[in-house]
């Protein structure tokens, strides 16, 4: 049975104090790098009957906005009978305060160290059609960006559903993004990750990939594991003219939606549409989303004896109860890796997830900047009725850039739309793609 949805009518933005959004740090050519091996074995499973999957790496943006500093030393004792719950809670609260103060020091420009020079990598999954027959040949390319704490593969349940829907022939290629401290990227970068993070660096990494590494056109032939950098002249042309044989449609969830939008504000010619799935975009003073999320990340369990044990225990937790079962299995299968003890651990460490949550300034910047987003970029918002902000804030949020924008509300889910409603999300994306990119001839043939 189809679950009911609705749309939010136009709601004007109130006045607000400017947070003085920062310009993105320029991306420079990286120094010579040794190509690492993929941290996880190539997958042998068949992703979809019409698409083939491969995994690739690209150097992350250089230099980093944040300095190269060590991880903070936090005293968080494990749960045990030897420490009273109240004492443990006090130590966790101290650790949260330490991370927030550390982040404020950086945001206010009081942290020394300059721009990080250590090399980092991004892993990306490519899903490309196995043949061009019975396709529209549109050059339509989906770029999928994940939420904080989750690997790139978490979107695959949604993608499989999408590729079985009427809009599938419009989609020539999909790239699923992974930030430097997430999933396989985290395994590659384990020795070089900084002890501070700014979401701007993920936006710069996305820009780096789209400007310098995404091939000019969709090809059926395999690509090298390490994608080749295109010429500087071609990159410069993309900034002003966009792609000649691609149309980039972003599907960005939460952190991934926020940072993709920031990239689009700065490099609008690269994008055709943004599908923003409850992005973390908030007005100054409307929501304090830092401390509780940092605390939850710091204290969560991240090791198990096996993936089977992890899946069994996840199914018992209320947090995962509303997830689609295929998404939860993907989280266990692709979000974890074996550890030296013979068990498994999450690829993203609790401290790196908490550092990502501690950076609360970019969501304020993006809220302010959205009204300046190029009106040629179509905006589609997918939000829950009850999000991380209040109902009125969401009404305002989805109309920050009123021109060429639409929205849909899923009242039956919370913030984790990709996890809880992947099939319904795929259906809405399919409808959007058909309306935006389907020719009359294509629609008539359905």
C-alpha cells in the first residue's frame, strides 16, 4: 500500500543574523602520490542485472582546510562493574565538552598548524550500465552522498529499487561517494586523518572529484582503480561551462546533502539538479545538534565477535527497528571490517564520527548561502514531517531558494530516510527524473 505524502507550501524566510560564510579554500594539485590498494576485496556480487559495480579511489582535495593535528586524548572508560554509571557519564560529558571547545577554537581561528598536508583518499563506487541498448542515452549521472556515520553502500537498497522503476533507462551511470573518514576511505586514511574536521573539506573533496577526476563521458569500458586526473584546461572549462556529455543529479542525505549543496553554490555549472534528502541546513539559533550526537557517537559500541553477532544485536536495538532490513544488512556487511582479534569493527571510528558531529558551523553557512544557489539548478527536497529541527524551521528550509524548487514530505519516517524508506525515496526520485529529464517520446513509450 502506498503511504501518503504531502508538500509544504511556500514559506518565506525570517530575518536572520549573518554568520559570514567563508569562501572555500582553493584546491591545488597534490604532490606525487603512491597509489594504495583498495582496502576491501573487489565485490563479486551482482549489484543489478543491468549495471556493473566497480570501486575506485581518487586523491582528496589538497591541501586540507584543517591542520594536521593528532586525535584528542579522551578518557572514556568502557561499561563495566568497576565504574559507577554516574562517574562514566561525567567522564563522557567532559569528553564532549573537550571536543566542542576544540572545534570552537578552530572555527574562531585560534588553532595553529596551517592547512593539512598529509595525503588523503576518497573511495567511490561506480555503477554503470552494461549496455546502451534500450536506454535513453541522456548522459544522466547520479552522484550519491551519504550521511555522517554511514558507508557509501548504504544507498544500494534505494538504488536497486530506483533501477527497477520507469526512470531507470534515463540513468547512464551512478557514482556513490565516501568521505575521507567513512567506510573504505577511513581504512585507506587511518594513519593520516586529522584530529579536527570541517565539513567544508568534504565539499572541497566533492568539487575535486567532479572538476578533476570524473571522466568526460559515460563509457562502458572499465576504468582504472585510481581514476586519472584530467587536464587543467579541461577542469577550468568545467568551472565555467559544465559538462558537455553529462547531467549531474545529486542525491545527498544529511551531511552529504549539506556538503553537496555547498559545492553547488561554489561550482554551479557542474550541477543540473540537487535532490536534498533532509540535509543538515539550519538557521542560526534554531537548533543545537552538537552535544547529544557527539555523546552518542563516542559511547557507541563498535566491535563484535562476528558480523552475524552485530546484525543480531542491531536488530534488538530500537534505533535500528525502523530500518529496511536490506539497508541494515548493508550497514553490517560494508560498514564493518575484520580486526586483528578475529572479530569485526566498524570502519568509521567513534572519535571520527564525533569530530564530524562537532563541526556545527557549515550547516549555518549553507542555510544562508542557499538563496544564492544558481536558479538553473533544480532543487528537490525530501524531508520528514518531524526532522532534527521543528516543523516551522523545515517549512522555511525547503523554500530558502524558492525558484525552480519543489518538496515532498514523508510523514512516516524520521531523519534517516535512506535507511527507513529506501523504496519510497526511489519512487520519488524516479518520478522527479521522469518529469525533469524524460522526453515526450520516452514518456509515451512507458
